[in-house]
C-alpha cells in the first residue's frame, strides 16, 4: 500500500507543479505586447497656433492714460496712452488737461500694435500749466470717425 501512496503523491505533486507553472506562464504572457498590440503613449494637448479670441476683441473701445507727469528736469509734462479694442494706424489722439480755470490740449497720431492702438507720447511745457491739480483725459478719434474716451487721471503740477 505504500507504493500506491507514493504513486498518488508523485502524481499529485506533478499535477500541482504543472498547474503552478501554467498559472505563472499565463500571467507573464498577458503583459507582453504582441506584434499587433503596441503600447500607446499618453495623450497630451498641443496648443494651437491660432490665438484664442479675448474679451478685448468684443469689448467696447476705451482710452487709457499710461503716463502723465512732470519730467525729471521740471521743464515739460509728458503724457502717453493707448486705445483698447481698436487696432489701427492714423487715428488722432488728443490729450486734454483741465483745471478749474483753463484747458490745454496737445495732439499726436496713433500706431497700431498687436493688442490695440498706441498714442505717441506728447509733451506740454510746464509753464503752460498753472500749479495745482489737473485732470488729464485722452480723447481718440478713430480713422472711421468714431470718438473714444476713457477715465481721466489726476496729476499735480508743483
């Protein structure tokens, strides 16, 4: 009876060994890509060459004063600004200085840039403006004739 026991155990060990090897090999072969299966790289977004329209393109045009102040040498007041919402050459930029008693105006032309219209810098002799508080407004007349305004800024003449 011992021989029968030995034979059954041997057969049982063989079956278990073959089963374990089969499970091991099947797990290994599942992760190896075949010739028709290729690993796919992760998908990434590539930005387009075209710029996305911004809110400015549909915004109401307005003027913005960038600089309004007395130069370091104290001889002139320099002003500059731009127009958002319009891109064109040849418009008219008018910088208007006002206080309680008087108005002083200087004009420049405009230059188109990538995001709007720049007004060339202008200078007013400081002796043209009395000492005290002044409001400076930029008024733009488009090539098409439409007026554009913005919020005036305050400046001090010492």
